[in-house]
């Protein structure tokens, strides 16, 4: 694997190999000394042109726990704010001998473009409303662990995954749908018609605007954030109406199967797409997703960089 740009590029065996190695990496998190020599001498630059808490921090921790040198570059404070193009910035940093770039950018396609300019490996940490492959991988990791602890087996076949909310502005949804194509889960997308991406009818997923119709059968309910910062105009009448139709309210929580997992990539708008009762429920996997984020990113970085250049 040279880059990780889209979950659509992963074969089933590559995806499973990433999830399996992440299980081992997760063990490191429980140790008091969290350090593996795996990426000693490798240099990883985290380039975040958009805000992030979880993704940026977990990539940095993942690199550090594997002994890589990790450096953070943000648009503010770099020459990007002086008008340097993305291409020139990438070529400049690539010339320093960097091994891997982890890039988040507000434009869909920008990360794939950057990958074409540099010698180093590139990981897409979220490009516009397009893709967020490591998020989908950590989601799958979290689902698999949940299924195991609930006695539902190891596989995704036959599992019903509902992804609910602002799908139009979400890069998480596309990466999850593409990943489940190889993992085998059955995805249903739930959103008001105004928040469905164009072309969604060609995705490998059923689509509905009736959240209540999927509640009692779902094995996973993944709630997505209402991305107000990406909305130019009103996509729904009022927040209260949105919550009534598409929020995981206390009433809807009560209708879920007892074995169902509640997920959210964060950041959560409590009281809008998810109630506090659901976010903090025993079946909420939200913090497990965060914890899995470090292990899965360690695994991804190892798959890209590990064992290379040991001549
Ligand atoms: C998501 C993102 O940035 O795409 N968050 C994340 O990475 N944990 C989803 C979001 O911003 O709502």
C-alpha cells in the first residue's frame, strides 16, 4: 500500500489486515510505557488545513507511540497563509525527506492531488465532503469489537448499519459505505432529502427519510453531526424539527435492540442529532471509537511505513 486515500481502494484482505493489526496496537494503549520501535527514524508530517481535535491528536499519538518523529503543520502559521500554493508547500516539505504526510483539507480531492506531487506516502485525514478513510476503519474496528462482546460473532455479513443525519456534508458516510462494500455489512442511509448527497442512488446502500422504520432492526446506529459550518443556507426548517425527524432522542433510544451499538464520529451536537441519554448510554461506543482511533492509525501508519528501508 503506497497511500491511503479512499476506503474504496482497499481490498477485503487489506481492510481486515489493518483491523487485525490494530487489535495488537490497541494492547500498547494499556501499557504504562507506550512505545514501540516500529517506525524509529521515520518522519511523519501532519498537515491540517481544517480544524480537528480527535483526528490530528490521534495521528500524532499513533506516530509517537511507534517512535516516528511527528511534526504538525497547520495552514495558520505556515507559508500557506502567505499565499503559497498547496503544491509548492507539499514540494517544499517533501524535499526535506519526509516519509509520510497525513493531510486534512477543506477541498474534496485535494489530498489525492497532493499524493501525486510527492515522493512520500500520503494518508487522507479528511478531504472536504469526500472521504475520511481512517474514520471508517476505526468505525469498523469499533463495530467488530461491539459485535464480539454482544455475542454477535466476528463478521459484518448480515449486520444492519444505519447511518443517520447530515450525509450531504459528510466524508465519514462515503468512506463507511465504501468500506462495508468489502466487509459485507448492510448499510441504510437515513436523512432528509435536502441532506442527501447527489448520486446517492448509485451507492451500495438503501436510502430512507423515515428514521423510525429502521430503529428496531439496526445493529449499529451511527449518528452524524449537523455540519452548520458547511451550510450556506437552510437545509431544514428548524433545529427542533430536525431533531424530531432525525435525532436519536430518548424515545428512539428506547426502541433500539438491546444489542445495538450507538456511534458518532464526533464532535457531537448534543440535543440536536443525539440526545445526552443516547450519547452516554451503556450501548454508546463513542469513546471506544476515539480509543480505537489511535490503534487503527498506528496500524495504518505501520502498513504504509513499517519494514521499509531497512537496508
Ligand atoms: C468528522 C470529520 O471531521 O469529518 N469528525 C472526525 O473526524 N472525528 C465528522 C464531523 O466533523 O462531524
